[in-house]
C-alpha cells in the first residue's frame, strides 16, 4: 500500500492506496458542459500520470515543432504544458490533510481545473501540493504535484490484484458516466488503429465494432474495398487472424491481454472492450409501431439506436501523441478533427 505525504513536513495527505494504471479518461474531456461525471479513480487507488500537466504553458509557436516533439507532442496544439510529469492522481474522497488555497479557484467553466496551478495546500505547513479538478466535462480527481508530494510504499501490503481471471472493479454498465468512459476508451484506441492502418480502408467484424467505429472510419479513411482487417482479442475469444487486433488492457497493470495474434496489437480500455464483446439481441420495435421492424432490418445499427462513438477530443489528443501523425495522410485526419478547445 502507498500513502501520499508532504515533502516539507511529512504530514499524511491520503488514505492507504493501491497503485493502478492511469485510465484514459483521467486526462480526458467528454461532451460540452457535461455535468455529473464521477471520480476518475476508484476509491483506494491512485495512478501516476507520466505526461506533463499544468502550468507553465507555452504556445506551439513559442515552443516550435522540434521542442514539442522532444516533449512527446507531434502535431500543433494551442498550449503545451511545461509542468512536471509524474503527478499522482487519486479520488478526492481519499485525500486527507489539505485545504483550498485562497484565490486559486480558477477553472474553465463550471468548476475548478488546476490549469492555473495548485489550488490545494498541506493543512499542516501551507505548502501548495496539488490541484482539485471537478470542472464540467471532466472526471473528478486530485492531482498531487511530484515536487510537493511523495509516495511512501509498503511493498506487498494491500496491493491491487493483477490476475486476469477476476475483475478489480465492478462498474455499472449503463448511464452517462459509463457511456462517457466507453467513448473515451474507443477514441484512445481508434488513434492507434488509424496509425496502424497506414491509411488503408479496414474490414470490421459485424456488430458493436462496426456500429461504433464504422461511421468514423468511413469518414476518415478511403472508400472501400477494404485492404486490411480489424478484430478483437481477449478472454473467451478465439485468437484472431487480422492485421490489427484490439486487445483489453489490464486496469491494474496496464498490460495487454496475452495473445498469440500476429497482427498489430492496439490497447483498449477494459470497459470499452467489454462493450464491444458483450452480446446483444437485435432491437425490438414497439407493438404499435408497425413500420419500425422493416426500418430496423435495413439499418446498419441493428443493436442500439445510439451506440457509443469514439470521443473526438480523445481521438485527436491521442493522435497528437503519436509520431505517425507527422505523416501527411494522418496529419490531414488530425486536422479534420480539429475543434475549438485543444489544450493538452
């Protein structure tokens, strides 16, 4: 187990925590003004964000393409973070011994986001230690700065289980929060799928994969006929024979499901993977709506009226972090996804 402590006075700043992999939604924004998104991390867990976050910021013009590439950003963004990498990310309810800093409650819309620096201090000594994030369209979290907070670990005591044969968390697979996480996971994976495709059209398996990924891929890749294939791998599925293979990543270790598939492996957040492989009966029309059965029979989306779609913000952010985005065809895809808000 791990506890977070203040580097200045040694005061405890968290309950005992088990380290897990950083989930894609912990750095994501979803929707436009979406309220009610839950905490990013399950209670009793924390993750380390390997990427820079927070101020100081520099524009793409100020940093330049070469400097941005050295920091792992390969396509233009509005603002480039020069903050420290290695922030500790945990649920607000697991934090202890902190207080809000007066005048540091800035955010981007309906809450606080930490984009202007720490808004939390150690209650014992006053050292700024990190930021509470609870703005709209983002998952709630506390991000402790690595220069102000250190982790003290007791190896082997209360560690999170790492086996694939039992789930770590039980999450309700419906509702807004579940849909948001699935769409973020799909967006993150789709960036790697696009890079692996080489710009060639893809043949998709029928069902939820086609329902969720098909429309986006059709808009971003050349028209059929497909020259490459995509398939799913994971628990209970046969070993796929495909050019690109979507495999679940473990929620604790972040490791991919072990498979002997020879195609390019693409990690997929576990909830998104569970959505794509979960069997569903075809939609049934209400008894009075006699015209619906025939319409549904012709519809390519035969399982849901509005299936989850890859999060556009996450897709573009993930592309920005891939060196392949410097290739002209993928850069044009990146530009198609350009939106008004893009701070990474």
